[in-house]
């Protein structure tokens, strides 16, 4: 029986779990096997002692009148087993364990393994749950399909294909550095997931290579990464005498080159963090040179970046990578336009403004002069522009309320109604078309104004690129 206890101790040490948990699993397994073998309704107890080993007992309660012989016995029967027994006493009757049989032993084995796996999973979760984001040295143990199983010391971890860099290939026995991405307590296989593609890997590598980051003098404020392609990190120094970018680059680039070698040649852009979004955008879109930055909506974090025609492709990057990473780094929506495109856009706006019907024309259709003045102050100078706006957009103009919007709509309807009526009388528009057109005129304009493309992709059309998925800063 000493060998059983020694086996339990060895198993508990190998799995890193408490020996009592293994012992309880053995007891549970024996009880399950006993119920399957004896096929009675008796209550069983398992006990373990160093001298006698594992013992199995049927437990019965001493009562005056037996209602269920499987769990109860009379006082006379109890006295034969234990002279000190009394009403209410609990008597344990020894049962032979060698009679459980081979099938029961197999059942017990399965229960033990299951209990040990559950205990091992709980132990792993407690140890690694608080270590998410930590850099660990691992060894590739085996390849399972597209995933890799690595040894992290006390347990195995999984390195999924999605968490691998496209530049890297590994074989069994290779040593690699990873970051702990997550710990899944319910996973069937290894519950610890590690990553080589996460931005935290770059953060941890810089902490190891740059003493100023490790001691907190320089902090990494944001990181955006596309594994195997390019990484952008924004750094800030708490000491005016310490250059944050220079500290990360190192003398002759030694520090950053060490990290690039670890990442198998992945490009790294080190950018100085700035609270000013204009300055930050200028740095984030490097190596492109920015002409100017216009903040369109600070609340929605939306900006427009203008670059020279020769710098447009560099600012956008290969397949939009440069501007996409800059948007992730900043957490802003970025529209990139060339000087030529911006110039053309302004010319079109000026042409539209000059060729349109002045908004003051609506005074002839019952619109108050004060409302017209408010529209002009809001840079709404033509009837066509007023007709293309939604009620919500009109109400956002200072001096325009809901009642004024209703008057504007009446004036617009009257204006377009007269225009179509005149064309119909002249024979240019069929009478039946004129009636429908008056009703649809403002609806079409409102629908056109309400359409906004938010696809989340880079759109390269006429030299512009748009990012519409701001990513939270790390």
C-alpha cells in the first residue's frame, strides 16, 4: 500500500497539484466502481491510511425499525459489529476491494485522470491568469496542424497560426520568445495561449533592450502592429534631458536592430508621442512628409491630411499599410488627400457656390430675411445647398430652430414647384412629371446628403485614402 501512496505523491509532483486532490480523486473513483460492481443502494465510504491502504465501507445507520435494509440496521445487528453501538450510531461495514473487477478498475482510472486534469487546469489557471502580457521563453515541442505546442516550463501552451508572424517558421526543439496572450480554463488542450504577433511582444522586447523604458523614464504610449510587416510605436520621455526616440534607437541603432533581428526583419517606426493631434499625425505618417493637417471633428476624432502629390503613395503605404497603422496608433479617422485633389475639391465647391441660385431668392417664396441671414452666416449660400441638407443638418446651424426648418422646407417646395411648373408650361417637362418632381425634390436631396461610406477599408480613388476604424490606444 505504500507503493500506492508513493505513486500519488509522484503524480502530484509531476502535475504540480496537491497530493490530497489526487487522493480524493482516488476515493471518488473507488466509490463509483463500488456502486457499479455491487449494484445496491448502499451508502459507501472510502478511506485511506498509510498502514492499511485503501479501504471500502458500506455505511448504515442504527434504527429501532428498519425501513430500508440497504442503509439501515437494527440495534442487535449493530451490537454484533460494534458493542458500543446505540440508536442513531453509524456503522461502517468493510467491503472487499479485490472484488471490484477489471472493468471497475478501468472506470476508476478514468475518474482519476479526469479529476487530475481538472485539478491541473485549475492550478495552471491560477498561476498564469495574472501573467497575461508577460514575455516568456519557450521551446517548440511539436507541431499540430497549423498550430505549435510549446513548453513554457510547468505546462504546455499553444501558439496558434493566427498568433504567428508570416516571416517565421519553426521546428520542434527551437527556442522562441513569446508573450502570454490569454489563459482559457475551459480549453480541452493547453489552456495557455502565447503569441508572436501581438503588439505586447514588441513592448516587452523594448523593455528588455532599453533601460530607460524599463525604469520608466521613457514610456511606450501606443503601439500598432501588423506582424511580419511593420510596427509603429509612440514613445514619450518624462525627462527633458532624455530623447525618447534616440533612447529606443540606441547608439548606431544597436537597440532597435536587436529587436528587428528577434522579429526576423520586421520594420519598426519609432515615433515621438504628442498630445497635439496635428503634430502627432505628422510624426505617425512618417516617412511621408505632410503638408498640412486639418482637424475636421475633434469629438469624433476625424482629421484630413494633405500631402504633396509626390508623397501620396508613400503616405498611404503598400496596400494602405502606413496610413492604417497611423490611424490605429492615434485612434483617429484619417483622410489623406493630395494637393491636386484638395485643389480640385475647392474649385468644385467654388464653382457650385458661384453657379448656384442665391439663397436670398427664397425670400420671394416666403422665407424670413433673418432665416436667410442665418443660412448665409452658416456658409449656406445657394438654394441647391439648402435643398440638399437634412433637417438635422439645418438645425445644427446657429439661429435655425425646428420652426425655421419648417419654413425653409415650405420655401424650397414652393421654389422647386414654380421651377417645374414653368418648365412644364414651356413644354420642357411633361405635366405629370412636374407634379411628381415637386414632391420628390427635397427627398432626393436629403437622401444624397445622408449617404456616408463607412466600410472600414482603405479607399484609393483619385489619390485619397480613408481609415474609418479608429483603434483604441494601448
